[in-house]
DNA sequence: GTGAAAGCGCTAACAC
DNA sequence: GTGTTAGCGCTTTCAC
C-alpha cells in the first residue's frame, strides 16, 4: 500500500500538518524539521494521493481536449501544441476523440467531457447554431477551438477560415489560373470549416471577376487522403478543363495530388494545388505543398491561457471572448511562383494588402528543409 | 456549486445510500423509489464527483500513455488505437509526451507517469537495460509497448523489429537488388528499435549472401521526414552506387523519397524503397510505399488487455508476460513486384516460409484505395 | 513553527 | 429495501 501523510508524519515524528507544509513549500518550517520530513518522504517513497488532493481542493490539474480524431495529422499536431502549452502551466491533458459522427460528438460533449477535469478545450466539428444550448449548458469551464461557429456562449479561439481560404484561392488566381476547383465542400453547411472555406473561395473568385461554377465544387464528407483522392477522381471523370485545385485541408490536397499525378497532370505546371493546415508532411511531398498556416501553436497557446483564466475565476463574470489568430500563406512548389499581388501574410486586417510575408517572398521553389 | 449525493437524497426524500444504489445499478431498489431518485438527479443535474469516488474506490479509470511525441504519425495512430481499446473498457487515456531526450523520458516516467492513473502504457524509446531498475521500481501497474528491451521487469507487448526488418530487406533482395542502403541507424545501439532493425537488415543480407558494408548504413538520430531527407542527401554525396533503400520507419522513407526524386532517381525502377510502420500516408505517396505493418491495433488491444489484468490483480503475483504481435509485409509501388521468395505475411514463425499474405500477392502496383 | 480536527463527496459494511 | 456511519488522504482553519 502506498504511504500517506500519516505514515510520513509518524516516521518523521511530526504532525501531518508539518508534512503538508513541507510538501506545499510553506516557508515557515524550521530547517531541521524540513530535512527530517524530506528524509521520511524519501524513505517511504511517498507521493501525494492526487484524488484526495483534488477532492479537497476542487482541482485536478487536468484538462480535456475534445477532437474528432488523432489520426488526422492536423489534430495530432494540435494536440501536441496543446499538451506543450498545458505542461507549461502544470496541466495534464486527457484527450477524447469523437470521430466524424454528430451523435458521438454530442455524447462525448455531454457524458465524458467534464469528468474529473478542471476545464475543456473543444474543437468543434459537427455542431452548429442549433446546438448552441448544449454548448452553453456545459458547466465545466470550456474554450472552443478552431471554428467560428457559436455566437457567444463560450470563449473561442478561432482560425481565420474565410480569410485563409480566400488567400489560398487568391494565390492561385494571382498565378493566372482561372478554372479553380474546390475540394472538400459540405453541401448546405454554412458555419463549419467547410462552409467558411467555401465562402473564402467564393470571395476570392468574385474579387477576381471569375464566375462561380457549381461544377467546380467537389464535396467530401470527411477530409482524409482517401476523400481527396476520391473527390479528385470524381471530378476528372466529368472531363471539365481545370488548372488549379484549392483543397480545404492538406490531407485532401495530398490525396488529390496522388490522383493528379497518376492521371499524368504535372503540378504546378498543369494544375496548381494548395491545401490548408500546414501539416509537417507538406514540406516533403513531391512537389511540396503550398498551404495556409492557420496558426496552430498560437491557437493552442491562447486557448490554454483563456481556459486557465476561466478556471481561476469564480463565476462566469466576464463576457465570452473571441480571439482570431493570424494565419500565413505558405507558398511552396505546388503553386507557380507569384511575387506580387498575393495577400500579405498576417491576419485578416492584412488580407489584400501589399507586401509578402517572409515565407512567401523567399524562393518560391524550395526543396525540403534540411 | 455542483449538486452532491446529499442534495439528491434530500430532494428525493431518501438516504444517500439509496441514491448511491440507484447510481450504481444496485438491483434491490423499489421501482417507485428509483424513479423519484432519477427525477431528483435530473432536476439537480447531478453528476458524481469522480475525485471523491476514486479516493474512496482507489480507482480513477484513467490510464496514461507515455510516448515520444504525437506529431510522429506512428504514435498518433498508436494513441488512437490505444484510446479506442481503452474506451471499450471504460477507461480514459492521459497522454504524456517525453520527446526524444533521455533525461525527459526518465523524468516523465518518474514524475508524471503514475499521477492519478490506474495504470501506465509506456512506449520505450531511449531507455535500455541499464535503466532496468528504474522501470522495475514503477509501482503503478505498467505495460511496455513496442520494443523488446527489458528482460523481464514488466509485461511487454512487442512488435517484431528484427523479423519485420529482415522481411523488409528480404523483399528488396528478392527483387534482385544487392546494393541496399539502411537509413535510421543509431550507432552503438543494440536493443532499441534502431539496433534491432539493423540486426534484421544484416540477417537478411547474410542469408542472401550479400556482404555487409558499413558505408551503406546511414545514421539518423530522430526519425522524422527531415532526418530521412538529410540521411539520403548525405549518402548521395558519397557517390556510391545503390539500388535499394530500407528505411527504419515510414517517415524516414518518405523524407528519403523526396530527395531521391529531386535527384532524378525513379522509384522503384532505379531504387527500391521500403519503410516500417504502415502509416496512413504510405497509401497515398507517389509512389505508394511498401512497408511493414507492425500490428499497431493488436499491440494496442493486447496491451490494454494486459494492463487491465494487472490493475485488477491485487499484487504482482504473475510473472511478467511478453507478447510478440505478428507483423505483415505490405508490398506497394515503391518496391518492384515480387511474387515468390518473399517471407510470408504473418509473424516470426512464418518468416522465410512459403506463401504470401493477401496484401502482398495482390497487384503489386495498386493506386490509392478508394 | 507546529498540532488537532473538520470535512471535501463518495462507497460499502452493517443495522434495521 | 433502506438508513446510518466510518473513513479514503488530503488541505486548511484555528489554537497554542
């Protein structure tokens, strides 16, 4: 059986309060006493029982992260970023996956999210305005990640879906392409990632005076490589001419890339291709993939920050906050080099402004980083 | 403030024991009483305080998973598999990353691993026989994953590193290649993944009568795409002729692939390439990547199973178990089609035996799956 | 500086 | 079938 405070206090010949004082770095303990206690702790290999501590303190120092699925590279990298940010604040992270299914998303949110954690980071996927109440009812402190969906119920750190997607589309338009495919749409969706990114795509087309054509929008329910490949194949079968592909995330783009190459298209010469997320793999595909860096690390950092504030507050006094994290356009080999007329690299305010961010100005055709 | 058993019992006009009985599905509760209690629970939106429950019961129903890093696709997929297996048994998973640094691996193992969890799954990376005691001393039930390193201190679910790597090397040898590069070695290492996979590579060469040549073994400290690219570039600079690459994991292979293609090599015509892990990306690279499927899902399932057994047992009565999970050779486009003389698809016993697994017999040049 | 004691919310042994 | 109660290991108030 594990040692308790009592065991330690008995061995050290002090009361449990003194042991507790030593453990919690209470300064007013005589040094000789402290040494005796520390020796006893070492001897018994004592570790505090965290269940007892959290029962008493009301804190677990664990937060949960609710995401669709870890095997999606974007979420794995997000989880990694969240865990680093959490660790810096002494928090552990309990990850819950809910898959791509609305019912299971609701069920995880309702039944598992608040279990023995101080707070929740929730990367919304399938819920929308109609679920506003479900979200609002969660009593554990919670911060939403990624989408900009719910008007107000909770703190919210969003990526700039519309602006990022618009910038991506503008990049291929700036390269002179006019027949631009969009891959990954969710028909009917307005405020999810797919809806927002489609909106950005349409904005860019409109701004460039290119007519929108329904046939150039290919749906994909989930956003895995297989879906990108399938969508690309489906479009090729229509026989329509095209010269660029805007994929709503990188894995879709990489799946599409494979099919394009099989079919004999050269990227970027025949078809320009751009993704969204800036996952590690995009640095090493052949060709490397142009993409939008949504600011994953900053999303994670600010979300943890916000969550910690919520946890530390007694009640829901402050209004929910909404933070939009800046994005960057990352120009790599899969889009033809463009040196002007591209949206700037930072945030919505700069979209359409002059100048290029560091990564976009550099040599447009960079090899894999060393 | 959240409602407690007392609040519920007061509202329902029963004792807390009765409420507890209802919650824990104790059968001998009068139905009318049960209804009253359930109504009170719903009204107060009561959820049990899990800290209190686990203080009392000694169980948290959380296990931790210690891995190097989530952004490595293999570990993300492993974590996914572990979480699914855990969920089936009502367990949540708390993930801790320790990076690629030995000191932090030790620190995570010693300081964070047993915090408020019932058991630990630990994917060993940098520790070896010299750390046997550190491992043995962990008092929380623990199962080791992946490597076959520690002789005995704990239950252990391993992948077949030597046999898998041998089979991978045999696959390219069977295709007639003789100048076979190995990428990802850790000089001096014997019992880590790198050491074991190098051993398998050497076994295969020896069995085929190909002389081992130090110059064909390229080290790579970590196993990311960047390392594979760097290693490949370093080897190309030697100017040595070669016709095949055995990479010790898939990301190394994909990094190397990129460099090979930049340098104008055709894969598999000029250079055959095979990885290890069977991550999702290998289905969609151009060409698709031949690899070894180490049985990730089964490793996760059996490890969780073993861990639950350990948790349920009172003491360390049973001897530590060691389970070696079967692997499969997955032949895709990056190695030339081979229809005979390849190791069979299942496990060490079958290595070198006749016959081919389903995936290896199929059309050697398959496109991305639909 | 240190000790005694209450109580966090729950489970389970025992009583009725 | 249902109620009473002890106690899991900790933190913290209050005395001394």
